C-alpha cells in the first residue's frame, strides 16, 4: 500500500502482511492527553505519566512474528516497505521532516517535526518554502540542515532513476518527478518548486512527509574510506545510492557499520541478529529532538508466533507488546498482572470489494448498477459484527475513513451509516427495479430494461445475482464477516459461493480485475484492507487507473473528485472526494478493529506515545521505567 510514509497490505488492514492482531474489549475511559482521548470505541485506558522516573534500564519490545525488519537505510525499496522496517526500526534513528501521527490522531505533530508549521507557498502556488526549526542535531554534533534535506532528495531521485522499485512510495509522475527545482535558501531553509499547482495538503501528505533528512557530511560518499563527493552531480548521487543501499543489504554489519551510528533520532543500532532479525538499540545520548531517551537500551525481540509473544508478555520477558486476536480470551490474565491495556483502531480501512469485470452470468452488468450495490450495503450488519465477531472491539466504518480515528477530512455524513442494515430495504431496492425476490431461493430479473423501474442496462431477463466470493483464511474474523454477509444476502435470494485462499493468493489473483485470466473467477473478494495516509486520498485505490483498484471500479465523477483532491487548492476537495466514494460504493466497507497494546506497570511515560503504538509508531524516547 501507498501512503505518505508507507502503505502496506495486510489481513484486516491493521499493519502489514499477516497484520498485527485485531484487538480490544468493551470501551472504558482513557487518557485525556492530546491525541489519546477515549472514545466509545477505545479499549482500556492510558494512565497519566508517573512522576517517579528511573534513569536507564533495558526495554524489551516485540517484532511482529515473521516480519523482522531487514532494511536500515531510509530510502526503502518496495520489497521492504512495511511499518516494521520504517515506523518501528528506521525511525528510532532517523526522523522525518514532518511527523505524524499526533498520539493516535491522524494529524501533524509539530513538536516532533523539523519545521514548526506548514510551508510558505508562493509563485502562484507552485513554490513551497520550508523553514527548519533547528531542533535536530546529528549525533556527531552537526546540526541538521537544508543541505541534509537536499541530500536525501538528490539521492532519492537517483535511486528512482535507477529502478522505480527502489522506493515503495513512488508513483510515476508524482514526487519527485513533479519537482522542477529544489534549492537551499539558507542553511535552515529549503525551497521546492513544482511543475504545476497542487493541493498543498496533498503535497504535505504525499511528498514532504516522505523526506527523511540524511547526514550529507557523513554519507555523501561512494565507499567506506572514500572522500565526501558532490551529491548534486547525478552520477555521484547514483554512486552514493548504490553504496548506501549495498551497505543496507549487509545485515551482518548493522551493529558495526559507522554509517548507521550517525543519527538524529533517539536511538542507534547496537546489534542485529541475522538469523532472527532481533535488534538492540542504544540511547543516543546527544539526542536533541522531542522527548528524552531515559531508557538506555531498546531490544527488539524476534518471535515465530503471536502465541509465543503473548506468553513472553505474561511471563514479564516483554515490557510492551501486542495482543493478537487469538489471545483476546486471555486479556484478563494480563489484567491480573496489572498490565496496562489500551486499544484503538488503526487509521485504515477494510473492505469486501466487487469485481466489476466478472461477466459470469452477467454479474458485471448487475454490480455496475448503484442500486444493487446499495442493496448489498444494506445487508452488511456492522453493529452485529462489532458486538458479536469483534466483541465490541471495533469501530464502524462506512467508507475509506471510519468513525475512529477521526480525520480532519472525514465528512460529517461518514459518521452515520448511510446504508443501515435492513433486509426489507435491500429487498425493496430490487423489487423496485424489476427483480422478483425469492428469499432463500434465487432472485431473478423479471423486468429487463433501462427504465426507472427496470433491472438496468445489459441485465437479461431471468438473470440472477449469484456469484463466487473469495476470502483470505487469516485472520479468522475475515471468514466470520464474509459468512455472515453471505447469510444476509441469501435472505433476499442472492447466493454467494464462498471459497477460501491464502492472503497472498487472494491479493495477487482474486483481486486483479484487469487480468483477463482472472476476470470471471470471482464476483467479490476480501483479503483485509489498506492503511491510510494522513492525507487519505483514494488515489490509486478507487480511481479508474489506480494501481490498487482491485475490482476495476470506474466512475468519472470519482476520477474528477480524486484529481481535485490532488490538484485543486480547495481545502475541502478531499472531504468532497471521500463523500463521493462513500456514496458510490466501490466496495462494502467493514468495521475497523482495535489494535490492543499492553505494557508493564513498571513502564510509564507520555500517554500520546502509548496511544501512537496503535497507529504503528514506536516512540520509546517518551517512556521510562518507574522507581
């Protein structure tokens, strides 16, 4: 998946392939700190920071099973572009120009950013000038400067010219292709001029959020013992990238390579286990950014299964960890040991998507009718799923922006279900358009044609609405949701033939409506969903040419709204886009489950930092052990 930092594919959209667990329990009050306020959909609470601070100590946290980080250089290839490599590994050592989220809220955190506010816009909307706030310093004492921003930019361009897959966030024609000039105005100010006027918020979320300033004085070289070279020369930039990328591939030297010891983040790598992917980080004692690394060492432990991780939480081997779906019944065991527990949905969405090119039995002609998709939507009983399948451990979502966490771009009508569960309403939508509904039988079109009370263009007399539905086998809740949905469809005579497959197969085979080989194999599919960007445009998801447009959805109005969210300077353009997508129903959106985290009663710190872990971020510089 694509986002300002990364978009990774995952079961139930929580983090990445194999996703962190769904989580939670019934809601209770939580911290009132910024970005961490409790909602009707949060689980547990975050205690206020303790005043009893113990200096030092070793923090033990888990890597997600099977997803050990394996790329340290902060220009990350597609194959390594996951939250495990970026949010929970690289960001310990190198900080982004712009930081998000703010606690659990999808907003900019200016206290952690390298600039104190949005860029200054000039030149008719084409030039963006960014003033650094001077907070951050490299661990060798050199101040992070505009030169370090441009060093990242030039090396990033060289990487993409060599191979577009050298960055998992690259979209051809967008950043950096759309930059006509990038210059240092002074030591602490950098200016970018673009080829046309873009929405400033879109640029913030998809361009500037990608930038990770790199130490030009230490990394602008092409060999270990070579001199510093001019990175503005494209051939030098390519050679620099090749050298740094080669060093990043050498996992065995992570703990000893002097390159990775020059950091502006709170921790720097101390050791890396090439067999397991476990890694230890030592505090950067010269850290000058937000927070203070009171904890002297952070050890990332490797696991082969969520069960083994949970057992280490119970035994006290871990100071912080995640509670996987399978371990929900054991939450009380953590409570008896006085663990703190908190859960909130990740800023993401899950969906069951249509195949708009499945010509089997004319299914494509049927689902291209909005009223039929609306009938399907009325058969998605989110309230029952949240209460039953998720045991009140999820928040409703009626489009790509769910109820929680709430984005500044969330339309007001997205907070209320536009298609509440109603078998009768679904039935009426069909009978009012020429279908004879046979509950628990087979519903057919008996009044074909394009009139207001007829079935619609291309739908033949006698055609049914039956189809094949593929879904991923993990996590188990996907199957539970799909099975419940299919049972509701049957109540109005729509028969879904359910087929299971692995996550990888559903994603790579049953989601490619553009591949004629797969066109007619499936009518709907569900592998999980997508994480969202702080500027959550559905560009690449539901626009006609979108890379991740799984079902071949095409709507000129949605295309225009998506383009506006990128190119229009109108601040409400994205809200209008999301509003349009919600109404167009390119997919049936599902509840967004909590991600539950647990931590030792001996661990304390900023409530925002604990809340941010539900959004994939790890900020141990804001934690400490208590006396």
